[in-house]
């Protein structure tokens, strides 16, 4: 890897699809060296080949499942072993489950918490110390609009994103004046493959094409990251919803989310 500090290095998790893949292309376009992390090794190899043909950058791929304990530590040790300095950390990997909590599989719940919370926190911890020491660095944690209210039928996913939001804003405050910034990117429903994974691709939002594109969300987050913003909510409607929700009783907000989720579940299961 090129450790000339004129050329910086970005580590991106969940780099093979959706927002993560679009962010990968943006960093490559600006000639960042890359460390790309995802479970699908074949897809990582394909992306590396494509980007290497377009840009004169160094790319390290790490096929790693972040739902497995100690995966974050293994990633950190590999980059340290190769003497790679990480200037930008993008914690994009995340999963969800569209299910009543009582009926959800414990293994899936554990995977959500491990990827969305534990691995994200560990990667931040491992790479933050070096950034603070060098007095420069940027972290982008992909949160969600789900972070701002509880979500019946996706209880653990919504709660995990609330953690990401709170964690990101807290350490962003702690890091003021260090030269290191933390940005929480909070997209609404996005075309990213997430709907397929959680089984909600038959929802009204998906069918009516009301989802933001991964490309749009990635560009918004990329710009916010480099501007050092603490919270980035793509889209006027999403921003308005978050601001409006502050003045609505929490019980009412939960009931609204529950009703919308029930409608989506009804629509999905009626089409299966």
C-alpha cells in the first residue's frame, strides 16, 4: 500500500453493494487507496479489478464476516501487519430483520447486534487512537432514520441504529479540537439490497419506487464526511420528518411507525 500521506487510505465495510459500494467508487475517484471489507470474496475481487483498471490506487481486500466475534480485531491486525495507515474509516456494514421480536431467531438477533453495534464500535476504537495521535482522521458511521424512534417489527435493528447515532454524536463531541471528525449518515429507505435481506422488497415503498438511490445517499454522505458534519440526513423530506418528530409525543410516533410497518408486512405477505 502507498503510505505517502499525500495519498490517503479509506477502509470501508460492506463495500460490495449499496451505499458502501457507491462510497467505494467515490473514494477511488478521488484517488484514495482502499481497504475493502465484505463477506463476498469473489465480489471484492471483481470490484478490485474494476477499480484498479480505472484508477492508479492500491486496494487491499479483506473477506471477513463482521457478525463473527473478533472479526474487527482480525481486520485491524491485518492492516497493522501490512503497515497501512487508515485515514478514513467507513462503518457501513449493517443488517436488519423484518420480524416480530418474539418470533425472531436468536441467531439473527445476535448477528444484528454484532455487526451493527459491536464490530462498528470495535473498529472505531482500534483505528481512532492512531487518528488522534496523528491529529487528523475522519469516521463515517452509517446510521439511519430508524435511529430517531423505536421501530415495532424491526425492534433490534431500530435500537441498533439508535446506538450508532448516540455513539457517533457523543464521540464527535469528545473529539472536538483533535483534528478527527465523526459523521453519522442517516438515510431513509434506500435502494441498497437491504430490503431483499430483511424480506421487505415487496413493501409499498419498494413497489412505488419511493426509495432513495444508493448513489444519492453515498454522495451526500461523502460530502458531509469531508465537511466534518456530525449528522447528515439526506433529503429535505427526511430532515423535515426528523425535525417534526421532536414535537410529537413519543407514544404517537411509535404507533405511527407500527401502523406503517403493519401495512408493509400485510403487503409483503399477501404477495408471497
